[in-house]
C-alpha cells in the first residue's frame, strides 16, 4: 500500500483525495493547499493531517506518492513548484494537466523525474476508460492497418473569460493532443486557426491541422463556446484496414472494418459502467498506483510526464501558428 498526499484541494484535488481514500492500493496520509480554509476543510472531512506548505507536509509525512492538483495562471503555472518539491523528496508524482504552462519548466519537471528514477505521470484520464482501452487494442492488434487520418473534437461550455488569450488552447487541449498522440504517434507539424466568439476576449474556438511523424494527417476542433449536456468529445481514426469512432471516450467505441459490413460496438453499460465523467479519474489514479506498486519502469508507465510535455509542445506550436499565420514544426 502506497502512502499518498494530495497538493491542491480545489474540486479536482478533493476528487483525487476521495479516490485515494477508497482505493485499496493507497493510504491517504495528508492534504495541502495554500488557502488555509480549503486545506483545513479537506483534512477534517477526510480525517488526515492538513498543511498550507507542501514542503512542510513532505518533510513531516514522507509520502510515497503525491498528486499535484493545483491550478494557477493558464491553469498550469502552479504545477511546477510542488512537483519539483515532491520529486526532490523522492516521491512519485501524478500531476494534473497541463503539465505546466511554460515549456522550459515542464522540461525541468520531466528531467528531474528521470534523474531521480521516479514515476511521473499526467492525469490524462481520457485514455484510461474501457472504450478508449479497447480502441487502443484495436490499433495494437493491427485492426486499423497503416494510419491514414485522425480527427479529434473536444468542446465544453466555459462562458467566462480568462486572464490569458491562450487559456482555452493550453488548458483544454492537453487531453485532445494526448489522445491524438496516444492513437497515432508523434505530431510533427501544426497549422492553427482560431476565433474569439461574440463577446469573448480569448481565443475560444480553434481549428488545428496536424501531420503525424508516420505521415498520417489529422485535425483537431476545440471550443469553450458549446454548452454542456450533449456529447462533448469525438475521436475518429482511420487506417488502411478499418476505422474506429470513439464517443466521449467512455460512452461508446465502434470499429468499422474495411473488409466487412459488420461493425463491432462497445457501449458503456447502464449497470456497472461509468456513471459520469468523474469516474474516469478512478481508472487513471488506480492505474498509476498499480504501476508504481508493481515497480514499472518510469518510462513505461501510461501517460508519462514526457507525454504531457509533448502535448504542450504541440500546443505551443499551434499558438505560434495562430500568431504568425504559418505552418509550424513541433520542437522535439
């Protein structure tokens, strides 16, 4: 059983803590937030010590693993310091997305984890659902053949504006880009168009063309301008032998073989399946606990910090393309 702490006790941090509290592979031993009221409330509710200083918590409790669920500017600036502190203390770290809103800091996070030989993961919970896992198995089993194209769409309603014109691109699309890379590999070139919807001051809807290293092409549509309540995510991947469509990453996966009119469909079950989006976190956190407990090599865990860094590099290239009007090569 791994001794676990959570840093950042907003809604997502509390969700992490609740999941660790229920998971047989974890013992939640402490929580931390720089806002005393949030730290105290979470600590008392969960029955664990609470702190307002992450370093103090790490020194006193010496956990095996930490979740970093802080926010900050562009929803990622506050990930760097606690991640560095936890890795320096010898903790495995699961960080919320985006890994960091600044590429050099994200590079340092990944480098330090590598230097320490520690598992460093990012909460790419979209890739850990039964439907997404089945779709990945279809790819691994050669059911799709050689890749041709991958089209991705993700939209959620966030009517408020934010402090950065690039907030939507940086905060939402780590999930989108990771899903694209998860199924089709590295992205090498990017072209981005975006708009500020009526009344908005941020780039709130974007259209991004990509080329993958393997030669396949793709497209990403993302938006903060569409109301919730309807399906919010769709991934379509086509190869020389077939095509799959993944709806909402957990609701349904459909395989369309090129040589048959019969399709294979996985549908989230009414009883015993995922109830809502929060359930996607359970599988991701459990898998991280499982892999750390099994001694999986840090580079072999699902959804690494390196994957998080790669996603941010694609997003940075998209922002550069938006600003310059050019097709941009993604930095390695």
